[in-house]
């Protein structure tokens, strides 16, 4: 098996295992396909940094002209290090601290100073958070007279997402504000000298494979935009978040063109710019996790394939009941009848440490290289040092070349900050 022009076995021999491997061409193609699908509609694709925050991947999106959706000061710092302009960044997240808000207000990329520093917009998620933003904006505004761009994240009460842990737009979820509370904030600060209402935001969940939830949420948001316009609050953008699903096993995700057409029909009459925050759909299919078979064992009628990657490397199966296809890197061309149902498990001391259960796999021996598919999003990003295991290496493939974009952690790395 190859990633672009490089054999996965070659990468594993040089980089070792476990290792995440990404296709640069796949990332670029996914971004261009989505951006081009919206045609003449004013829009900005803001990559959701939380999906995979490796600096090399962020640089790819920056070169393509993408914006970025962040949820922490740490993600903001990553963008500063690669020189992303502030007007390409939106700051989401339900728990922005005062220090993070201050950092975003004075943001300036790299060593360059902009005439107008700071980010494009804060997606406000509560009245209490807005109070902090207002106090910090007024302090900053006294110095330069610039109003801070802000939007309110609406909770549209739409249930969506591939798992209860990644559904975010229902009334019982912690994210955003109901319309009644949001409307009060918009009206109360309509003429603020420190805050400029530039938009409205919503994000209903992740791994959504049907159009209906997007339509319901965006239709409700559009009605709020019109209601605000009637009282003189003219918004510049609508941020619909991300959430577009991908195929892992048997999912049938929404076609990008169909998705863009459905959203454009609702947005175009509003005269607003559309902001999208995709993550998984851009990088998920672009990545795999390579792992070596350590042992094969039987327990009664159960067969276990023990590999060197564990739940600390890829927690999605344990956390989200996620199914990632697993195949051998060297295929023998066997048919379905030759596959055997196995549990692919890791070395972590937890029963929940598995990559797949009851998965059809051809015959394997210790030392065989396995490929875990669809691991480009929320793979390394959610990795940990559980059981004092070093985090995996990351590799980027570009045509017939590949390079290390994150060195494998060492044991010294793991204890470096301990006292």
C-alpha cells in the first residue's frame, strides 16, 4: 500500500511505529473542493485547528488562503508562530479565559505588527463571557479607538452528530445561548463603543452525514439575522461552524456540492458572508495510523491481535465507539471468505484499549504492519502519555517524498516538566 508515491512499509521502517502518516495532496484537494463548491457566494473556510494542529498542516492551509477556527490560546499561539493574519481567525469555545481574550485582542502574527491587531471575531457563548470581553475591549479601545468584532453563538436546539459526545447544538448542551438570551445581548449593546456585532454563529455537532440538521439550524439562524436587521443591527457574516461527516466504514456522507448548494440557497438572500469551520472533512481521510503486530493470541473462541498502538495513540474507538477500518499494509489479495473476525487491541492496561472489535482481518503474524484508516482528524490531537507511553511520530507525504513533521516523543520529553 502506498500513500501518494511512497510505500507505507518504507515509512514505517524509517519513522518507526506507531506513526501517523498524512497525504498533503489529499488535504489540499479537500480544501479546494470545499472552497470551490461555494462559487460566487462570499465565504471563508476556517479550518478547525482542534482536528489536527500540527504546524506543518496549519502551514498547508495558510498557503491555500484558509482562515482558522480556534478554541484556545494555545491554538492562537500556533497560528502566530506561522504568521497567520488576525483577520483570518475566529475564536470559538465555551470557556475562554480573561488571559486568552487579552491575548486575542492584542494578537499580531509573527514579528510583524499590523495597523489593526487582534482577530476577526469572537464567538461569544455566554453573558458572563461577554462581560469579560467587554471589559477587556474597553480597556484596549481607550488606546486605539477600534471596536472589537464579535458574534454570538446560538444554540439552535438541533440534535445532530455521530455520537452524543460530539453533538453540540441541542438545548441541553453547554454550548452557545438560546435566542432569547442572545437577542437581549445584541440589543443591549447595539451601540457599544467597544464591541461591533459583526456576525452570528452556530455549530450543531460533528460527523453529520445528512443535510437536514444543517438546513434546520441555518434556517433558524437566517430568521434571527432578519430579526436583527429590522432593529438596525446589520450583520456582516453568518458562521455555520463545521460538522460535515466523512466515511469511515459504511457511512454515506453528504456530497460537498450538494452541501454547498443547500447552504448557499439560505445564505445568499441575507447578503452576508458565510464562514465555515470544517476540520474532520478536510484532514480525516488524509491520515492513517501505522502500527505493528506484536502478538496474536486466542482466548476461547476469541482471537486478539495485539499491536504497538494503543488508546493513548488513538482514543476515538474507546471514547466515541468509532470504527476505523484496519488492513494489512502488504495485501495478499485474499477474498472475504479468508478474513477472520478479531479484536485489534493495544498494550495499554485497560479493557477499553482497542482499535477495533470483531473486525474482519486477513491472517497476520507478529511484525506485520497494519494500517488504521481515517485517522487524520482527532487522532494525534487527542493522544496522551497514558501508561507513560511516548506519543507517536507524524509524517507528511508529498508525491514521492516524505518528511517527519513531529519527532517521536522520548522518555526524557515525557518527564521534562516534572519536579
